């Protein structure tokens, strides 16, 4: 919880495969605005799917939506999938990545 307490701003949690024990603590859960397995959001007209695990296909994947995931600790998947980006810290220099940086890295065309 040390790191969680040092993070500024609103925190949202997409549940991952190592979160089961942590999720039993009401003190930990109270640090998050929400806790979900999967989430769809819209940002400036973009539909973005958030999941711990990468999907081969997702809601509107053929229509320009994006998927941001973690779980994979290497920078590349076994197959190339357009509009999918691993936001895990271990493949991004242990730093946050902005939406603009992600769009540039995946060469996203609106």
C-alpha cells in the first residue's frame, strides 16, 4: 500500500491476475474511484477499451476503437494486432504514457 498512498489524483483499477488478495482489503478498495474487470471509455470521439488481458477482438475493434492492456511483460505480442497497446509499466520504462504518445507509437489514423 505504500506506493498506492503516494499516488496523486483519482485512481481507477482494472483488475489483474495478481489482485485477488489486495481486493479483500476494504482499505485498499477505498483508495479507488472504481474497480472493474473491463471498461469502455470515450475520449475526444475515440472509443478505448481497458482490460488487464489483451484481446484478439474487442468492441468495435474493426471500426477504429483502441484497446489498452497490461499482463504481457514483453513489449510485443506473438501476433500483430492493430490499435492495441500494452500500457504496462514494465514495457514503458516504468513511467506513465500519454494518449498522444500511444497514438503515435501505434501509428493510429483517425
